C-alpha cells in the first residue's frame, strides 16, 4: 500500500519520505502519515529539523509538505532528481502548530 518514513542521510539531515500506490492517492493518507512522522521525529527523537524533498513538478507531494507546516528552502538537484525542491520545518516551528 504505502510507505512513510524518516531517513538520516550522511550529511546529518533527516528527510521525510513517502510513497503510495496510485489507488491510495488523494485520500489524506500521505498528509496524516507525514504529520505523524514529524511528531515522532520531534517528540520522540528530539530532532532539530526535518526536510522533505520532491520533484518540482510533483505539486501533490509539495502540497503535503506544505500542509504539515514545512516551508520552501531551496531548489537544487538531489538524490537523482534534477529539478528538486527542498522544504524544511524546525522543532520550534513544529511546536507552534502541533
């Protein structure tokens, strides 16, 4: 069905990732699961910040990142995506919306 998780990269950044089969799109699962990952990351693991990355053309994934409070940080190639956007939320901003 789906996968949502937090992944720590070699540069120390923690990335929120999600993938869903098309039959599960547009049902709120990604937003709900991504929000729960933020909660676990900040409350259980005491992370300072979490990033989310997407192809700039993937407006649906970008909307999920925005719905959970992430803010646009940059646009650059990463993880094999030439035209990627990076969003970020830090613990202080998360605590204002949690």
